[in-house]
């Protein structure tokens, strides 16, 4: 997908230190960014009501930056739905 201009980036409300350890333990080949203050989660509606914690979600953005697919819950752990929705996979 990177050859077609796509890039996988994970954003979490966990700290930088936690994400570094998680990336190393799971041998993840993509960038993990910390949203410790929750600003990005808030902008994308990624917080669970009442408890305020970030919910697990995968967002697929088109070349224009608009959201073309949202995968939530346990389905967001498996990247196949997001990959199949990725615009670069369709062309």
C-alpha cells in the first residue's frame, strides 16, 4: 500500500512510553502516535460516552483527507476491513 501512497498510522490515548513498549512487544511495522490529551479522539468522536475513555476504531481516509470508512470495536483489531475499504486497494 505504501507504494500507492497509503500509510498506516495508529493513534492512541496511551503515553509515548506505553506505545513504544507496545510497538516493540508486538513488532508493529507502522507508526504509533500518542494522543495523551485526547484531542484527536475528541475530534473523531472516538470517546465512549459516560466513561470518557477512547474507543477502539480504525478510520480509513481518502486522498482528500475525508473519512471513507470507520471500523469500530473488536473488528478494528483485524485490519482486513479497513484494508479492503482503502481507496488505494481499489485502484
